[in-house]
C-alpha cells in the first residue's frame, strides 16, 4: 500500500481502536461491547494468520525473519531488548495489513479493532477525534497474573514457546511487554491520545460503559 493509497480519517470514521499492552483485558472488553452493541469485531490475533500469507522479505523484513526462526529461539535465546527490537509491529510492518483488512469490511456499523500490535503514531492520522482510540496499559503486577494464568496450560505454553524453558520464556515475555508499554505510553502522551491504566480494581461493566461512551456506541445489538 503506497502513501497515495492510504485512507484518511473519513474512510475509517466508523472504526474504534482498542490497543495497548498484553494482558490488559482488551479482548474481554471488546467481547463485552460486542455483546451489547451492534458492532463488528476485528480480532488482531486471528487476523495475524492472514498476515503470514501476505508477508514478503522485501515488504516485511522483520516479520519474514521472525518466521524463519524457531519458537525456542524467539522465546529464550535473545534478550528482552532484542526481542522487542525485532517485533515487526514496532517497525510498522503489520499495520498495512490491518488497514487492508478494515477497508474490506462493511461500513454500516462501528468496527472494534482489538489489536495489541497497533501503535498510537499509526492510528493518530486516521482519527476524526482522539476518543476513537483507547490504549490500555496494565500494571506489571496485573499483567504478571494475567499471563501466568494464560500460560499455566502446558499445551498453550508449548504452542507459543516450543520446548524451551517456559519459566524463562515467560520472564522474557513480561520484560519485552514492559518495553512495548513504554513505547505505547510515550507515543500516546506525545499525541494526546487516551490511556487507560488497568490494575484489576476496575469493574469490567464500568470499563465497558466508559469505552462505549468514548466510542459513541449508541446502537444496541438487535434481539
């Protein structure tokens, strides 16, 4: 996608962005909103499978390099800083795929984008108002609990980290995610985009109400 092809705020005025750090409850909030309002959901984790098919060594060199390495190497054989710097999304390699996918969706209702990979600087030029996006950032303690629970299942941990030391992989994942949060926070503050701090004390219903108000979701789900 060239700069001339890139959409503007009007083209994506129906899109609402729920991004930020891992383990912050983005998917939980997205599901809560989707249950209550007449919206479409764009799940970034599911969509990533399609990115793999469109990835090329010229267009997405970091993504391509990642696909050539083993899960064990990605998980434990690099420092958290090296893992962070190798993230394709840090270099803007996945956002073009997101835009292509969004432009192919219907525009007759809001679309909620649940995507960890989206950075504030990418979203900002596409907003008609700042409240179209929310960046959820968990406290380290909340994320540690969330990811420890998520990867307590050995099968799920193995699917992500192979046969590596899963405790070591989790530790490096948490450290990498802190670096990602720092980048998200820096960009959001510079661009005056909303940050929601998540520590587990907030009621999910109240958080969903807050986001619905920010996103101007006023059409209830039929039925």
